């Protein structure tokens, strides 16, 4: 068997949530890492017949942004066909075969199943980023996600997956916007209207809270407001935050709270 990239001891799980990922900006998926991980996925599938690439590994193969450092290839296998001895793979066992497609000769869980699997096993910023991107790219519909999460029943992580699916929105244009919305969800802050008309909320605004007379936008590092948490543009209080602020969550929540958004 050829040596696998990121080789390590196999772990077997029954869909229990994985550890919290590295949310630093440098951890976002890069093309070079995607190519290496794709090769690792193909090698695991060749070494272990009957497995399907799944979870965050499947998201990467579907071309979805994965805000996590991936090491071991994540695969799913039907429980009665399980055999040990796989290195470089995180194997999850299931009772029924997952819906799968073939990408470049590699069996991969369907986009809907992939989104739900990620939502069951990863923190909400990761999960909402993947779900938003799948909807934005037209790879899956909201109805398909609803059906897939219903098929998951009441297993581990399903409640979290339902929440992600309920709030996934293809109008979110970037991972930064998805992470920002996930942090608001975690804090119980009212969710905004995405990308309103400039005549309603002003130019360059990604988030709008019409009831609060407030809007928000993402800005490059070093461009967020200093001192006062918001500025006035027309009749709207505009809150600005950076990618680092979105990752942290608390600065965004605090600035919006100062602008009356809770």
C-alpha cells in the first residue's frame, strides 16, 4: 500500500463531533493543500475498498471552502463491512450507505449529505460557511438540505445540523460573511438582511438591520472604526469589522450592540 499523506493512526467513530478546528485566517483552504488532500483521498479509497470520502474531506473535493486544517482523510463506511488497518484516515461507521457521487474516480458523499455531515461534526462557523457556499454555487437546494437533515433522524449533532440548514443562505458571498453570521447566531444577535439595495442601507453594505437602523460591512485589516464603534452614513449607523473580528466574534457583537443591534 502506498504511503499516505498526513499518515497517522486510524480513528473509528460513530459520527461524534470532532475537535474544534483552527479558525485562524491561515487555516482557510488553499489550492495547493486541496490538491494534496485530493491525492490523499484517492489513495485511501484505493487502499480500502468500500469507503466513501465524506465530511470536510468531501467538502474540499466538491470545491467548497473549508475553514479548517485538514490532516487525516475523512471517510464513511457501512458498519458491517468495517475492517481495521487504515492509516491516514478518520473512518466513520454508519448503518446505511450514504448517498454518493463519483468525482475524478473517487466516491464522495453527495453535496447535501456532505453539508449535513459537516454541520453535525464541526463548529457553526465552519458548517455555515460550507452550507452557504453550496447554496451560492447552486450545488444543492434548500429543499435537498431539509430532506437530508430529516434523514439523519436524531443522531449525534443533528440538532446543530438543523440549525445550520435553517439559516444557510446562498446570498452570503464569502466565507467572511458566513463566519460573521455564524458568530451572530452563536451570540443570539438578530440576523441581518444580506446585501440590501444601496438606496436602503447605503453603498458597500453587506448586512442590514432595517428595524434597528443599522448596517454592517467587512473591511480590510486596520480599517475598522477606531474609538467609536459605528459611523453614521445618511440615516444608517454603519458598523465595520475585519476578518479577524469575525473570527473572534466578540468584537462584532460588541460593536453591533453599541449600535443598538441585539
